[in-house]
């Protein structure tokens, strides 16, 4: 008889628009994988750039804000934004009517382009917040992004990031090799897997699955966004030949939320025969978890704590047949 105990506790803080991971007391090494960016141009109705326009970007759930000023060419670049959304974007400039629009969601490593047109006071205002398909392909290459809402709708018996990554059409899971992840046909050891920018792939090549453990690095309930990138053009990304699986942890907002789950399975819930062969075994699996998120200081400091425990007792074929 073999007994396996697996327990994970992750705690994270979000302060303003910056992020840090408390677990292991480590900070993010790849900011572009953890936070989002909104870029854009502000012009008048004749197509002339508007310098020194004020762009206020507000993350609605948390109330955190980023205020930018356009440069001489009318452009702005708001980085280190929280992933997800929605975001309210408000643009004002002296002598022009203000414009406001909402961006539903942003993803890490995929800058959201915004085009703003301001007209003289009293005239019509037009603002658009769209991401051109061609610019996505040039900027990031093929990618699949799953936010927390999409992740909650994915069925996963093993509660593993492999079940999330396989939503990308270029990802295959090898069931005979400890569920190794192959991206675009490459060996699973050629992938890069990060959690808030911290590498979590197997550095020594001891695990056939390519991860640092047989299970995923974090509970899937703790994931705020997961991105699978096959050929990103961003020169800041590297150290992989297959693909990059970037995971960003959840954070709290201005509302307290508590959720929990429990699953159980044993012999009585499984079959006793394989064909005509009687199966004698002792099996039991218990998996429980909980998550608490909320504010510490409203609009400024937030927390998210996720805990999960797995206890599996499985038979071992030891002794005389």
C-alpha cells in the first residue's frame, strides 16, 4: 500500500498596479508575463495628435488607477496593469470634450491597443477600444489565453494545469508519459512553465511530465489567467523551444469572497471486474480546498489565499503474483 499526501497553500498580495508573490518570498522576474498593458493614440477629428492629454485607466473591481499623459505624438503606454478587467478608460484634454469607454479584459504579454478621437467641446465624441487582428499576430504570435471565468468552466478531474493548457490546439498530452505536455510537436522538456514569472518546469529532467511535480504547480482555483504561447515575437521572452505556459495568480478586489470544494472516491464507487477478472484493491482519494480573497485597504491593497489538499491511497503490486 502506498500513501500520497499533497497539500498546497498559496498566498498573494496586490498593491496598486504592481504584483508580488508571497509564497517562497519571491518576486516576479518577467513583468510582461504577470501584468497587462494598454497603449494608444489620442487625436483630434482632423487626425492631428493631441499632446498632454490625460488618460485615466481604472480597474473597476479593485478601484486601482493608472494616470498617463500623452507625449508630443499623442501616444501613451500604461503598463503594469492588473490582468482581467473590466477597465474604464477616460481621456480628457483642454479645449476638447472628454471621452470614456470600457475595455472588458486584458491579458499578460498582449498589449491592448486603444484608438481615441477627441473633438472640440460641444461636438461628437468617438472612442474605440479594439485590438486589431494583424497587430496581435505581429506583436505576440499565436497564443491561447484563459481568464478565471473561462477556467471555472473547464472540466478537470485531476485539477491540473495540463487540462487548461490542452485547450490550445497546438498542445497535446501524452497519457503514457505521465501526461507530458508537448507543444507544436516539441519534446516536453523544451517548454517553459512559469507562475507569476517564476519558473516551475523540471530543471533536472527527473520528471517525465516536464513539471517540477506529478501534479500542477498551483491549485487551478488560484489561477487568474493562463496563457499558452507558441512563438511569441517579444524579445523579452525566451529559454524555450516548444512553448511557454505562463500562469498569473488571482488577487482580491474590494469584495470579500469565500469558496470551497471537496471530492471523494473509493472502491465502492468503482467497478470490481476488468473483463472476467476479479479486481481486488484498496483505493481511496480525498481532495479538498478553499479560497479567500478580499481587500486589506480598499482601492489599494488586496489579498488572495488558496489552499488545496490531496490524499490518495492506492494499491502497490508488491509480492508474489
